[in-house]
C-alpha cells in the first residue's frame, strides 16, 4: 500500500538479512533515559545505520524509550523521510516545485529517472539507491536543485546529472545581494565553521552588550527595535519575550525554540543564514535566553537541510568549548544556557510552532489548538519563546548597531531591514537584504529584471501560502503597512517571478499538490479540501491529461474551487489550511480565464 | 466563585461561567450547533470543524473548543457559516461511506448539502473490511477520522495504546503497529472504541452478524472469547 508521501517500493527479491542491533543498542543505552523526546533522533540514527526502520529496530526503540509500538508506527508514517519499508541509505531527492519547474526541472527529472531506471519512490533492486521527487528543498535561488544524500546540488541540467549522481558535482556557494549588509554581513565572507573567524568579524559583541543590561532592560530595548516575527505571523518579538519571561515557571523549565523548519516553497533565507553564519544564531539565542530567563535552547531544522544541521551542530559545540554556552556564560554567575539542534524529517507542518513542539516531543506533527499559547504552554507544555531564525538574527544586528541606527532604516511601523527570497524568471535570483520600504519594482530591478528581457506575468508574494500579484501591485512599499494596503502578505519574504510565458496553471497545480502532500490530516476542511483542490487543479493545468476525475476543466470547477478555498481558509484548524487556498484563489481573481470550461 | 462572561449568540444574550465553550453556552439557550468529532467525555481536538461559527475573529471558530469571551457576538447561522459547513460535509460525503451515519446525513439534509457535488473519480477512502478478532469489525471505508477511538484507547480512558495512524493528510487512516491484526496488538478488547465510534466503522461482530441474518448460535460460536495463542 502507498500512503501519502510514502514511496511505493519495487519488489525486493532477497530475503531480509537479520538486523544486527548491537551498534544501535549502544546508542539507545546512551539516550534511553531521556525517553520519548529522543524518538526522532533515534529514528534518524537507525536510518543512518540501516537505511530504514526495520521491525527489530522499532521494537528496541519502544523498549528503550518507553513509547508504544503503535505510536512509533504512526510517527514513521507521518514523516516522509522515515521509512517503514526497505530503502537505500543513499536517497536522491529532486525538487519538483515551482521555482525548479521554471528553471527546467522537468528535463533534469527525466534524465535522472532514465539514468537510474527508477520512478518516484523506487529503490534499486540491489538496494544501492532510492529516487524521490520532493517538495521545495529551500534552494530555489539555485534552481533546479536536488539532494544526493546529504549533499546539495545547484543548477542541474540533463548534462550534469551524471556528475550529480556520482557525487562530483560541486556544492553551491553563497551569494548575497541587496542594498545593505547587516543580517548578511558575514554571509559568504567568513568561514562558517570557525569560531575564531566569527569573533574576528564582530561576533559576540552583542552578547557582551546585552549582558550589561538587566533582563528587563534588555527586553525594553528589544521592544524599541520594533521587530515583528519574520516567520509569517508578525508577532512583536519583544512582547513574546516579555510574556514568556512573565509566565509562571523557573528558568530551568523555560525554552527558547528556534523555528528553522523553513519549508514554505520559495523560502530559503534562513538556510543562507544558518549555513553561512551559524554562530550568529547561537549568539542571538543566548541573548534571548538571558532576556527571557530560559535555560533550554532548541533549534529545529528541517530534515532537508543537512548542511545547516551540521554547521549549527559545529557552532554549538565550539561555542560551548569557548564558554559561550553551558554554565556561567561569559563568566556571569548563574547565567546558564545550552542548545540542542534537532533534525526534522520531511513535514512542512512542523514549521507551525505547536506542531514543531510535538515533533521535538517525539510525536506526529499535529498542530495543537490555540489558546493556550506557547508563551505559557509551549514545548513540553512549558513557557516557550518560539522564533524564526531571521527574527533572532535581526535582533542581534539591531543590538550590535544600536536602536537609532537600526531605526534609521525602514519606516516607523516597519523599522530595520528585511531579507527577501528572489527566485523564478529573474536575471539574478538570490537572497536580498533591503531596508523596509523598498518597492517590489525596485527589488525586481535590483535582481536584474525578468530574465531574457521578457515581460512580467506575475509574482508569487509571501510563498505558497501567499498570493499572486501582477505588475499593478509592484509599487507598494514592502512594509507591513504597505503590504496590508496592497492586499498581499510579506510572509517569509518570498518573491517568485513568473514571466509572460510561464505556466501559471502549472504553478497553481504544484502549489495545491504541495498542500495536499503536506496537510497533516488532523482537521477535515484541510485534509479533504487540499486533496479536492489538487484534483481540480490537475485538470486545469493539464487539459490534455486523462485524470482520475476526468479530463479538462468542468463547468462546476470554478465554483467548487471557490467554495473549497473559502472553507479551508475560514474553518481550518491551523495556518496551513487557512492559507492552502490563498494562492489559487488569488490567481483565479487575477486571471479569471485560467479556470474556464471549454464546454 | 468563578467569574462570568456575557455574550450574544444569534442575537440572544447569555451569561455563562468563564471558560465555557460557545457550544455549551449555545446549549443553555437551546441553540443547536452541529458536531461530529465532539464527545462530552473526551478530550476536544476540534478537528471536524462542522461546529464552526462566526465569533467576530479573523476566521471562523470551532464552537466546541472556543471559549466564550465578554461581549462576543456569535452567529451560528450566517450564510458564510453554512457555506463552510456545507462544503465540509460535501467533501466528507465524497470521501467516506456515510450510509451508517444517520446523524451526519441529517446534517447534510438540513444544509442542503449535495452528496454528489464532486465528480466521479474523486479520491475516496478505500480499505478492506477487517475481520481479525472475535469482537468487532473494522470498516475504515466508513471512518471519518474523528480520532475518538484512538483517544479512548490512549490517555482518554484505557491507556492501552493499540491504535495510531497510517499516512497523513487525505490519506490518514487509523492503524495498528505494522498493520497487525487486533489480536497481535496491545488491544484488550474493552470495546470502548466501538462505543464511541460515530459511524459504522467500528461495529460489534454480533451486531454485524445479526444484520447479515446469522442465527444466534453461530454468532455465539464466532464471537466467544478465545484464548490468545501465546507461542
Ligand atoms: C504551516 C505553517 C508553517 C510554518 N513554517 C514556519 C517556518 O518554517 N519557519 C518559521 O519561522 N515560522 C513558520 N511558521 C510560523 C510559526 O508558527 C510561528 O509563527 C513562528 O515561528 C514564530 O516566530 P516569529 O515570531 O519569529 O516569526 C509556520 C506556520 C504555519 C502555520
Ligand atoms: S489545517 Fe491542515 S495542517 Fe492544519 S491541522 Fe488542519 S489538516 Fe492539519
Ligand atoms: S474508526 Fe470510528 S471512532 Fe475511530 S476515527 Fe474512525 S470514525 Fe472515529
Ligand atoms: S528548491 Fe525547488 S522550488 Fe524551492
Ligand atoms: S465538533 Fe467542533 S470541531 Fe468537531
């Protein structure tokens, strides 16, 4: 049987060899006392050893971590990167989402399938390699992209597929753009693995400054920066710290959680920060911990970011060696804080903060009902300040430069600078840092305009959960107030460009496929609506194709799309369902003829 | 003494203790809000969303898990509220066999929901009927994913943890470890899951056999408690 996100496996003739548990058992002995919260790390460890999660492994985990077998089964079933059936240790994951499609992913995918003789979800008979088509890998500026195991690859073509498969294709390097360099000042300039390099480039100045203040004064200072959350929900950072600090509980049971799940198609800014300037995030979290009074730090990185994970882990270890994490940090008596880096396993929903907590706790990533909010009932139901990577890094740079310099950028309501993820049909796709207030048109010009001198059809603003806009919206300033007026979200800073010849219907189909693939399945409107939306969009995007529900656009389709979109938006339990219809609805409004029955 | 809040529901003023849900407040003034996943004695997961109402928020609220607020103005019958409910039910009917869920059918009639709204070929729940123990049948073609069975099997009652899920999103279904038959799970056959299932997905074997016209003797033979074979 094939479940959503679960590959179908071709027949494997050989009898399963007996699983040697000895190596794994010693790992379990080490972590067993921490219980269920070690479930995701244990499953990752098992797959490192065996390629998948055989029965014996699941049973050993159940005993060691005291997790019911059914729950382990449910967790493996939930995360697309965990396998309940034999899979190779080497997995090829190639992106099939819009930026990569615009960049020519179709030809790359066809060439890979041809070379490997494998279709999506299949494993070679000798079990040497598994092939998967996957949602956005968060490297859209480098499209088309893929992962060979832990190794990312950019600018793939049918011609370099061989090099990609044998591992000789070079890994991408960072290339920041923009008008100013604050958040990006070290990106591409320092050795991201070197603590010394970080310190030599203004590292750990912010922590010194913060520790001169009382925690209360630090929070007021942060409030004066006017930083709203960069993860999409736009909650003021300083308030969140204040609420978490004020919530009942001791520092030893409060948490700083960094949301590094970045899986919104079109988004890659946090990856650039984590890969190229990982110590900045560690320093920012340490400052947060001092302000909030929380001794436990967590970074939850999406499973498809192995480079970020490794570099953050390295940074945490080196910061600890340097006395910047652990007990009595910076020599300050009683200031204790440490960080654990956790790896996700293929689930966009785990970017929703409460689903993220569930994942760390070793459960399926189902969002919780809010209220209660994380500031009082967060990770392990303890007070938690959960923040986006960019939010915290922006705070660090604001501390470094001081409130006046920070507020010298941007507008009264949107102070400072912001990162944008520019991708699609532009000359210079990449990560851009701009003061708030620049317009979309300026951003597009900075990126060299639409590629090949073509005209613009539209821009996907804010990500898969955002909206399509056309040229008429490009003069609104990119600020919180400007975007509200223009009727588009800034979201995670996505700016995906489609030229006049781009296939918008195809992009809409890919976005609806994304939501159907990523819906957690908890609430009815999103679980059912995301599937129905995709079924219709498949017929709209591929009018010649015979699909399960027929061929071509039907007379009833448009009204159904409107009703389903409305219902997901209005009644879904969490932000995923509430935005799953957004891009499609916006496209129907802009280009009414997209969904038009020929009959 | 607990604090109270005063709000209006469909124009009627009502005062309730702080912490009361909109659903419970509505009941006190005889306003019925439809529910599917809600169960008085179980943890509210607020997941079917047919109880959605307009409470003046950015989007609608699920009445079964949303607490009343002072001065709230709740509309349980607006066109938007009905549009959402109707669409949820239409999507559900295109997915699940609702023939043994009369309450849901009634809701559909009331809202003028069209069970045939979606074209033929729209993906539906398709599962083998599982007859793997003497006590109950599992027909997940009729399962609406309300989670009640999973919850009573876990922390809401039994602490047996025999049930979890396969897949996610549309393809979510109730499952056991490795899809084992119930006899090979931690199930103790307390029957609580069967008791809370709102559809015909979980059915006592005795009842299923009666419906199919078996005589009481053969039903007794098929459903009496057999010793679990421990090898
Ligand atoms: C489906 C979904 C996915 C999300 N993904 C992310 C993400 O990848 N990164 C992130 O920072 N916030 C994400 N969010 C928003 C978080 O729930 C949360 O608001 C945010 O992490 C708070 O941090 P901030 O205040 O710094 O933005 C997501 C929300 C939803 C509903
Ligand atoms: S909206 Fe979608 S992702 Fe969110 S709880 Fe509902 S089914 Fe899950
Ligand atoms: S089997 Fe019944 S109780 Fe369990 S989820 Fe399905 S409908 Fe609900
Ligand atoms: S990496 Fe392919 S669309 Fe983002
Ligand atoms: S009854 Fe309220 S969400 Fe199901």
